[in-house]
């Protein structure tokens, strides 16, 4: 690939510079010192009115004024007025080049020490037309030009820089840009614009050629009201192309007051010190893959044409957000990039911008509402909760306040983090009050870190919260002898269940010790973990309860209890926690209301506060962590509902053999 380069002179180093100049009290060459002269302002474009103040009384109605180009080889005005000569790049000295005589009409003497000078349009930006500023001495003489009337220490910086709204565009034009000059240099209703493919703008309007393209006057508009103004709109002409096999090509934008080639009456009044670069417009053919998680990070491959080598000058966005890590293939026909995070939805458009312009391909990539969960597993023999770090998108907009009740309202209209067997489906199932596939457990104590991250605690050994010291009597329930299927009465509400009852211990006549609810079907149908030994017509569901009158003895596996804290056979297998109780401790047996623990107590206490958990572990298996905006049955039909999808990042494993989390 070829890239065209040009000799820039000193323009590049001075683009955008703001110069503040102060007088230095210099001594005129070959003359005595005179009183100091100051000017105000010290910078501006042609047409600027400068007030020249001399501390002496040298000015008369016949005073002459010259602008003499200040170069490195001179430090003062000439002792006598010089023959006016336009600046020349081939002769850049004050004494022989760059001397402008101010017309008498541009000079107004207001007193013997003050005069006003209007900077003439013949003043130009140095001999190198790509320069954007030029320094001139402001020199005053008597009428004959034989006597220097000031101290030669006043310097005026001419500004004529034209700043385009875009510094690049498509080859062959067709686009419109605006260009703003530093000052109000557009004094007439018509100006003439050329794009010049050389080292910079020529000092006068040039003959049109393959490298000098004129913009039709109808395609140039002077903006900001009645002239003088400082802004133009310019339709880039078709002749502004990249030619000769170059990947890009540079042009200068040049504005003249007339359109007579080579004529001093058609001087440059503003020119761009920066190049306007044209190149081929890129194309987009394919994007792969076409989907990825909302949290971003997917690497996509984009194929097309006119992709710049190394991605120089290229940017790309997906759904309005910038791509990162752009790497262009050696053949310039494709690139890879990393997609940013974005709210779920789509398909969104991909836009690629290069020197040649911007191309957009609509509907190429969709963001799925995926999450990543860390860690990805937990043992169900661990009594404490497992803290999950979940990353995704859009968490700040969700209301998790219903979760603050400790998980006692898992199906309310607030947002929730669920552990689900398979794909979560909140639609009403066989029973209109039960989800088609609801949660197995809820991750509690949700804290939203920011829009892309939240943390919560999942209790795989049980529900993990301490409810009131209570049991729930279930009457109207029937279980056939030798069966595990519980059937509730259709005519009473005394035997109803919810998904949060899974894992709760169940006791009653005909129900074996250690039985719990294994699975939930609907509000009147659940399955027990053990078959009954006799027909059952009523049962008791044991919720978590706080034990405040059980004693622990260091080194003992037996708890001492009072009658009020008596344990029962239904507590066997349940987890217990509190001061002096080792992590993962369970009740292995109950005799006459006294439990035996799986681990010996580590401390002695007469009345520690212990928690007896529902404690039936979440069954071994692979689950999905799902974040939902609304936990009610049928929530998928509500406005704004969202739920995360099953992905490799959202899977979570529960197993009794897991010893560590990762």
C-alpha cells in the first residue's frame, strides 16, 4: 500500500498555535532610539483595525505605514521605507521580500501619537502558503519615507487559518464541509474556493488543473449572516480524488477574494494549514459471529474492502459504542475487534469510519442478556452461603428490594437472582399460580455494585435464612401408603405449597424420619424424599427456627436442651449453626428431644443462639443462575420484563463432593 506524503515546510508545527506578542523596545537599524511604539491588537486577520500608539508626537496626516515581514535575519523596521514586494518563499527576507504598503485610505491619524491602521487584504501568510500565521513589523514613516517615526518594536501576527469541520473525506467528493477562519475575512458576498494538491495555497487564485480544483461558486455559501463573516460551507467537488495509486491523498483548501488566475486582485484571504485527506470509502460485507453476551468481550471478524493498513485512521462502532482491539488483516480485506458492553437487544448496526468516510451496515449483531457467575460451583454440604460475583449489563435499573426480606418472598414483583434447573420459565403452568419452570433456590442479600456487576449469597445447603420459630401445619394433604406423592385438597387452602418449600423437613404419622420435600410440581402437588409407611392425611412442614435454650459443651457432639427447645425426628439431617458449632454440622439423630451433632462443639455455652436450618441440601446437579426483573408468575407478559439467558457463563454446579469453590 502506498501513502502519499508531501513537503509541509513549517506549517505542521504551527497549526493551532496561539501567539501572544509583546514589544521589546528594539533599536532601529542605523538610527537613534525613538520613543517606544505599541499596537493593539497584536494579532488578527486582514481587515483588522490596529491602533498604533507612539509615546512621542511623530504622526502627521501624511504618515506612511508599511508591514515588513519579520524573519530570523532581521529584528527591526528598515530605517527608510522599502519598495513594496509581496512575500516570496524563494526570497524570505524583510529587506527584499514581504513588504506591504498600506493604502492611505487604510490609515487614520487621530492624534500626533495615535493612528488607526486597517490591515490590507494584500497582506498574506508568508511566502510558504501552507503557513497559518505570519509576523510583520508595523513601520511608520514620514510622507517621503525617509524617516522612521517609531522605534521599530511593534509586531503584528497575521492570522488567516481556515479550519475545516472535517480533515478527511471520500475520494471524488460529494460531501459538504464547513470551514471557519480565525477572523472575519470574508468581506464580500462572493468568495472563490480551490482545493490545491501541492505544498500549500498559492498567494493568488490559480489556473485550474488536475491538481487545482475550483469549487463552483453555487457550492460555496458564506455563513453567519451578512459579510464580513468567518465561516463557509463548501461542497467538495468531484475532482478532489486520490490518484496515482496512492491509498490517500492530501489537498489544501484555499479561499480567494477574486477568481482571476495570478492576479494580485485575487489574493488568498484564508487557507487551511492542515491538509484535507481523501481516500476510498470502506465497505462491509460480513460480520461474524452475529450474537454475543450483553457484557461484551466477543471477538468479531468483519470482512470488506478499503480497510486501511494497520487500521490507521480507522474507527468502528457497534450499536453506537466503539469497538476495541482492532486488528487489520495483512490483505486489508478484514479486521477483528472486541465488542463493547451494551444493553441486550438488537440486531444493531456496525459503522466503520476511515479517511474515505463512514459506511454503516444495519442489523448485524445482537446482544443476548447473558451473565458470568463466579464461582461456578458450591458444595451442598457447606452450611454457610456462597458469595456469587455476577457480571452482566443493566443491573442498576433493577429493584432488588424485595430480596431484603431474607428470601421469604421469592415470587414477588421485585427483581431476583434465581438458581434454576434448566431454562427459567415464569409462565403459568398446570396451575395458574405456579411457574412452568421456576427457581430451585434464590441468591439472597443482593448488592448492586454498578450497572455491570452485582453480588449475592447462595445457600446450597438450605434456604440460609432464619425464619420465625415456627412450623406450618398442612391439613387436607393426602399421601398413599408407600408413596411419595403429596396431593392437596382442591377445596381447602390449608395444604398449599410454593417452590421455596423444596428442602424443608416434613413430619407426621406415617412419614419416615429425615423426610423432606424433594420437588415441587404446583401449589397442591409436591414429592417427598422418602415413601410413606402408612397413609397420610396431615403433616407438618418445619421451617427454620432459632434455638435460644440449647447448651453446648466443648468437645461434645450432644446438645443439652430444655423442654421448649426439644428437637424431633424431623430435624435429622438438618443443618445447625451458631457459636461453637463447626461449619457444616448437621443433626445426625434425635433421642428424647436431644440431638446428636455430626461435629463436636468447639466451645461451651449455656444459652448460645443457634439456627436450625431447613438444611435439606439442593440436590446435586448442574443449574443456571438467572437474573429476572420480576419474580411473579406470568411476569414475562409485563412491560419491561427481562431475564438472563442460559450460557456457559451462567451455569452453576452443586455437588456434595465439592471441597473447594473456583
